[in-house]
C-alpha cells in the first residue's frame, strides 16, 4: 500500500477521500527558528485522480523532509509524521513571498494581503497590510508615558509619533504617505484603488524588512562569523 492521507478534495469536492502521495519538497527553513519548518506534499485524489498540494509541518525535528522519502516504496499515513496545515491554492501560486523572519502573526496577515491583491480585492488587501503595520508599530511603542492614548489607538497618528521620535527610519517617511490618520483613509470607506493598495504593500514590505529581516540577517551573519573563528 502506498503512503496516503485522508482529506477533502478541492478538485471534485469529495469529502474524506484517500490521497495517494506522489512526492514532496524539502523543508522551507525560516530565519526565525520559532517559526520552525514546513514543506509541501503532492497527493492524488482517489475519486477524481486530480493532484493537490498539501502544506505540512513535521511532528518533531527527527522527521525527514518529504523530498528525501522514496514514495514508491513508502507505506504509511502522512499524518503519523506530519501535521496537515492546509492546501496550496492558485492564490498562493500567484503571489510573491513575504519578507523573511517575520513574527508568525505578521507573516500570516501579509500573505493574506498578497492573496487579496492577486484577485484584485484591494480594500481587503489594504486591511491586511494595515494589520501588519498595526502589529509591528505597537511593538515599537513605550509601555507607559507618552504618547497619549489617542495616538496609541490610531495607526496614522502612531506612525507620525514613531517618525518624530526616530523609532522608524526617517528615510521611510515619504513612503508612509499611504497611511493616513484613522477616519481619513480610503480603507475605512471601501474606496481604495489598485495603486493605493500597491503603495501600502510597498511601504509595509520595506518597513517589515527593516524591522525584522535585516536584524535577523545580521544575527545570522554574526553566527556564521563566530562559527568560522571558533573552528580556527
């Protein structure tokens, strides 16, 4: 018996059908070790014979990546080794990649924003990118004292305070024009166009790269340097 999993088929809508596993990918390793690793597994539906791509994460660090398994001779239930996270859809294939090393809640929101952009849902995309900015900028605020509660509640006012206090690089200020004060933003009225949504994506991507990706890359470079010097 071949390796298999039981799931609903997105191709023919058959519920709880057995998929025969045809192959898989290496693990995608995040720069942030807290995010762990994930991989993709290709399965063929036993009802319609259509192929679907499943996103999985291993139960533990000792589980081999799907790319390293000889599937022709394998015989086990996928869920004995991997957690089934979801399906890779056409929307996933149409989008780019988020910045590396993002906190999980921000990465999830950014990817959802990209998916919304890919199907021309600009207001929904803007909402998700603003959520990314909301998460990220709240982490930059002091726990007490200034600014006022009004500023803390408003993304637009909060961004202004963070620029004024150099918590965000001033070089990004021009890009931040896409983030207005609450109540003066097309996202709240459902009237954003493609250009506005793309502007918001650009600013969000650049800010998240500065806040999370670049520091993670620097730390990784330091670890490599330390490893080289210790070996000498």
